[in-house]
């Protein structure tokens, strides 16, 4: 059957809207959009899941590494603590004797200790009220059992201090030698 529209052009409807067709097109577009969105979400979910598993494996590896490092650090801490205790016992008499022989008008500003293959070298730097005080300290150290072969490296007048002071620098080679006669003070008096 052939349909003819006999209405003049001005009276004819410009666009015939079929609601069923429109609903069908909107339904198809909506279904395709929902399907595409679902596929995108699934792809992102798979990527995220793979990243999560990768991160979890890296986390477990790092946890193992951290535990190993903590174990090593704990071992180092105990050995360093033991060495500190041993060195404390070794240095305690020397430092105690140094406090006894230090004159009241002499101040130590720096103490450097170098340990190289069982040879311990010490350097002392400081300030004194006079050259006489530095000489008194040098004499006391030379008479001491703990400080042998002491050498005065430098002694100079410092005007930047008020009152003016003298700076000094001593070096003591081989503080603990293997010589049995060379014991720190108070060790041989037991």
C-alpha cells in the first residue's frame, strides 16, 4: 500500500516523530554505554588487582629485608656496646688520671684519639691562663705513668679572649703500648 500525503507543503508536519523508534534508539544507546562502562571498570579492576598483588609481594620482600637488617643491626649494637664497655674500662684510668693532673687554670678544648693497629695516639688541645700553667701540665704529664713521650706541638698567646689566654697542643704517641711497665695509674696498685 502506498501512502500519499495530499496536504499542501505548508500544512504538512515537518518531522514525524515516532516515539517507539526514539525509545528504542535511546534504549540501545543506553545499553551500549552501560556495557562499555562495565568493560572499562572491569579492565581497571584487573589492572588494580595486578598492581595490588605486585605491591603486596614487594611489601613482603621489603619486610623480610627490614627484619634481616634489624637482626644485623642488633648484632652490631651488641658488639659495639661490648667494645664500648671494654674501651671504657681501658680509658677510665687514663681519663681519671688526666683530671687529677690538670691544673685549675688549664682547660681542655679538644681531645683526639686515633686507634691504628693496637697503637693509640692522643692529641690534647686547650687553653691556659699562662705559659707557667702549660709548663706545669707538661711536667705533671711527663711524671705520669699513663702519659709517656708527651710532645708540646704548639703554644701561642691568644688576644681574642678576655682575659688573654694561651692555647696549647700536646701529642702523646702510643698511649697504650705492649710494654708491661706502661700501665695506667691505679692499675698496678691492687
